[in-house]
C-alpha cells in the first residue's frame, strides 16, 4: 500500500515503500530525543553531518557518550557503539581514490592535532601509528616496521622507559681500513671491510695488505684507521683484542700482534703482547712489503 506524507511544506515526500524527509533540501535540522538524551540523534541539515548524543557534530558521523569510558565496546558492555556478529564482526572503511583511511583518536575537546593519535592506512606508505599529531611508526608494504626518527627504539629487559635499556640502532655496512703512522706512507694490495653495529656495540671484519714496504718516516708507531665510528671514551680502562690472522710482520720482540682502542678515536693502535712484555708498540718499519692483517675488531662506539 502507499504511505502518506508525514511532513508538509515541501520538507517530506513519500513513494511506494519509502519515506523521504526534506526532499526539498531545506536548511533544517532534524532531532530525535530519547528518555535521557535530548540529542540522541541529530541531523545538521546545513552542514550535512549527523550527531549521536551530540547537537554540534564535527564530522559526517560524530558519536558522543555520556561517560568517558563508553565510546566503543563489546556485546555485554555499557557502550555507545557495539559491533557484533554471529561468527565475526569488523568495521570496514573504504576510501575513495585510494585516499588514506583509518581510526584517529582525539584526546581533547578542542580537536587539537597535538592530542591526536591512532592507526592510518595509506596504500602508498603502509599502516602508520600516530600519536601527538605525528606519525611515529609505519609498517610498510613489505611488512617492515619503520620508526619516523632514529631516536625511536624498543626498550628491552625493562617495564619502563629506562635509557640504558633502549635499543634504537642497528646498521650494517662497509669501511676501508688503512695503516696510519706519522710521516709514513703506505701502498695497498687489498683494503676491504664490513661492519655490524647493534646499539653501541660494533664488530668490524677486514683484510688489509700492503703492496710494498712503507715509505717516509718509519720509526713511529702504527695504527689501523678508517673505522666507521669513533670509540667510546675509556673510563679508566683500556680495551683491545687479538686479530684472526697476520703475516709478514717483523716484530721487535717475541710476542703476538694485538690491537688497543683509542679513547674517542676512529683508530686502533697496534701492539705486541706476551709474557713479561711491557706495552710495546708496532712501528712502521716492522711491516714488511707484503704485511697483511685479516681479522675482527670489537668495540663500543661513542
């Protein structure tokens, strides 16, 4: 049967099986009261917005709860918004023209960007987590988790934001090792190195080989230079270690070749160590024409 017109003056119209309100597109608001809420449903006719529990909606759909905790919830909760299904339930958002979409939470009544946070998906950049109005983390299209700043990291072994437990750096790369000695010159048959840095701990692997005897002044001590990061300031300690392999050195004393890190430098000193030996440096004159080191250096960065 046909329905009758329930709103006059051009504000409503009917047709078989349907009721239309405000078909004339007048700037008229529509409000429905409940037992305890004067604005249980509010349609802002002039701004094309709908409010639930709110008579001044800020977006196309604006839900306001009577209590701060009752915004969204589950089947048996006292909430303003419930999504329920017999086997599964979800909220699906479809953005036109591949525009970003997601859930943005506003922590203030003034809608200040500095109080906003949430999850936003962009087809070009991936899924982003926002807080304080800014993107903090992004899961890109390949599933990698990326921070927006190198100062962001993960706190391990603690339940609080303790600076000493913050891991915010991992890096792999290459470096070019070299011999260094005051007023000496070196030519090389091979220079190659890689590094892995986790937090402040850095491990270098390298091979360094001369193609001829050192030139210039050869009476000064020798270091390996070119390390990718400066070492940390040494607090009343010395740090060092052994190389994996070395050959064609003419060491001044019976012992083995070792390295000692510089304080706040990007070099390690070459030393001869062994029983009943003092701190003996390696001189440029101790390197033969095919002197070679193959090994690792482990140290804390500045």
